[in-house]
C-alpha cells in the first residue's frame, strides 16, 4: 500500500484531536486541519488550516484532494457528520480513513447494543460499506477509556471531592489508555498502513481495576475523607435507559450512565490485555511508574 504523508485532521480542537495533532506533526506528517467556516480555534502555524462547509460534499471533497489519510477526532456531537466526510474522502481518492471511534471494542456484541454507541456503530457500518470495492481503506481504533482525561474530568473518580463510585466490586480488569498513547497509536496506524488495513486496532495502555486506581490515588491523597459508593453496572446501565426514555434530548443525562457501565463494568469486552495490537503499531504497555506519574500529576 502506498505510504501516507499528507493527513487531513477533522476535530483538532478537542482533547483527542489536540493530542493527535501534536503526535502527527511530531512524526513529520504534513497535516491539514479541517475547521468549520465559523471556527475561531487557534492552531499551530506549522499546520495548514482549511475552513470547510461540513454540510457540503463539494467543499469537503475539494479540501481532501491530495490527502493520503483522513483522521476524524470529532466528539459525540459530530459523529453523524462523518458520513459526508467519508463520502468526500472516497470521492477525493483518500487512501485511509480513521473514523472517530476511540472507545469500547466495536466488535463487542453487548457494547454495540448501547444507544450511546449507535452513531459510532452506524459510522462503522457506513465506512465498511462505502469503501468496499474502492481504493479507500479504513481503520477502527479503540482504547476503552482516556485514562488521564477521565481523571481530570471526574469520570469514574472525583479526586478533588474525594468521591468514587465502584462498579461490580471494583476488581474487574479494564483497559486504561491515556490520550497521548491513543494519538501515538493513530500515528502507528498510518505508519503501518498495510498491516492495519480494513481492521480494528485495539490499544491497551495498562490493565486497571477501580480498586487499584483508588489505591494509586490514595497514595498521594491519603485515605481519610473518602466517600465510596458501591454500584452495579447492570443497574447503572438500566438507569441510563430509564433516563433516555424520560428525556432523550438530555444526552449526557442518559449517555454518562451507559458509558460508565461500558467502561468499568463486567461483560462489555473492555479488557484488551489479551487482544491488543500495541506491537502492530509500535507501542508497549505503560509501566507502573508511568501510570503512577499520570495519577500523581492529577492529584
């Protein structure tokens, strides 16, 4: 497969987008950032910036001419808009599309049923269908959670207020992967384009349990004053469905409970320790010292 040099990045201003932009430029890819026509986002002077109309196939296709790869790092609000990006990438002859996945294993049957992932599942099906028989290929990249971002944003644990909800006893092993690791994985996918063609690439930063995480955090905070609540992932999942029925327009009200269950709970295929593709993209699991440093920096 021809090598990849020119990369278009859609969604560069969010957490994973910022990390990915840094990783791509550090790896000496020529990066073009796609922004909305109304965007005021400040980006490094070393990258090209093209303002596009995300509702126009013509605008997107023009912007993707001469691009070797399209990497999407859009958030939940932009998931559905990827369909037109995919159409444009194929029309422009882009060789590789990396849709915005970066979460639960897309091959896990239980995770796929959750409404919070339905846009991702739809995009996955769309990119497979649309690229079939064309010169354009795809890679779906998943990592279960953004370990550092979740610590900073109280997802799973609130360090400042010393609160934590512990799912299913806290001993279930799940994959925890920091943003920079995911960004490096994207670089690895593009550098190993033949090996990652039309496949799911699973990244595994480290094996974590909630009890282990609590112990790591308490090494720096102490054990006093913590409010620990034990919950069941199936009950939290049910809570998400109930909130979805009550108020479907309140996205985070029902999405967060589902994400919590899928990220920390049993039965969602969220432990990649025995099925990851780190070596394929030139990565190694994080050492214990690195994991501890990530925690310490956020306490």
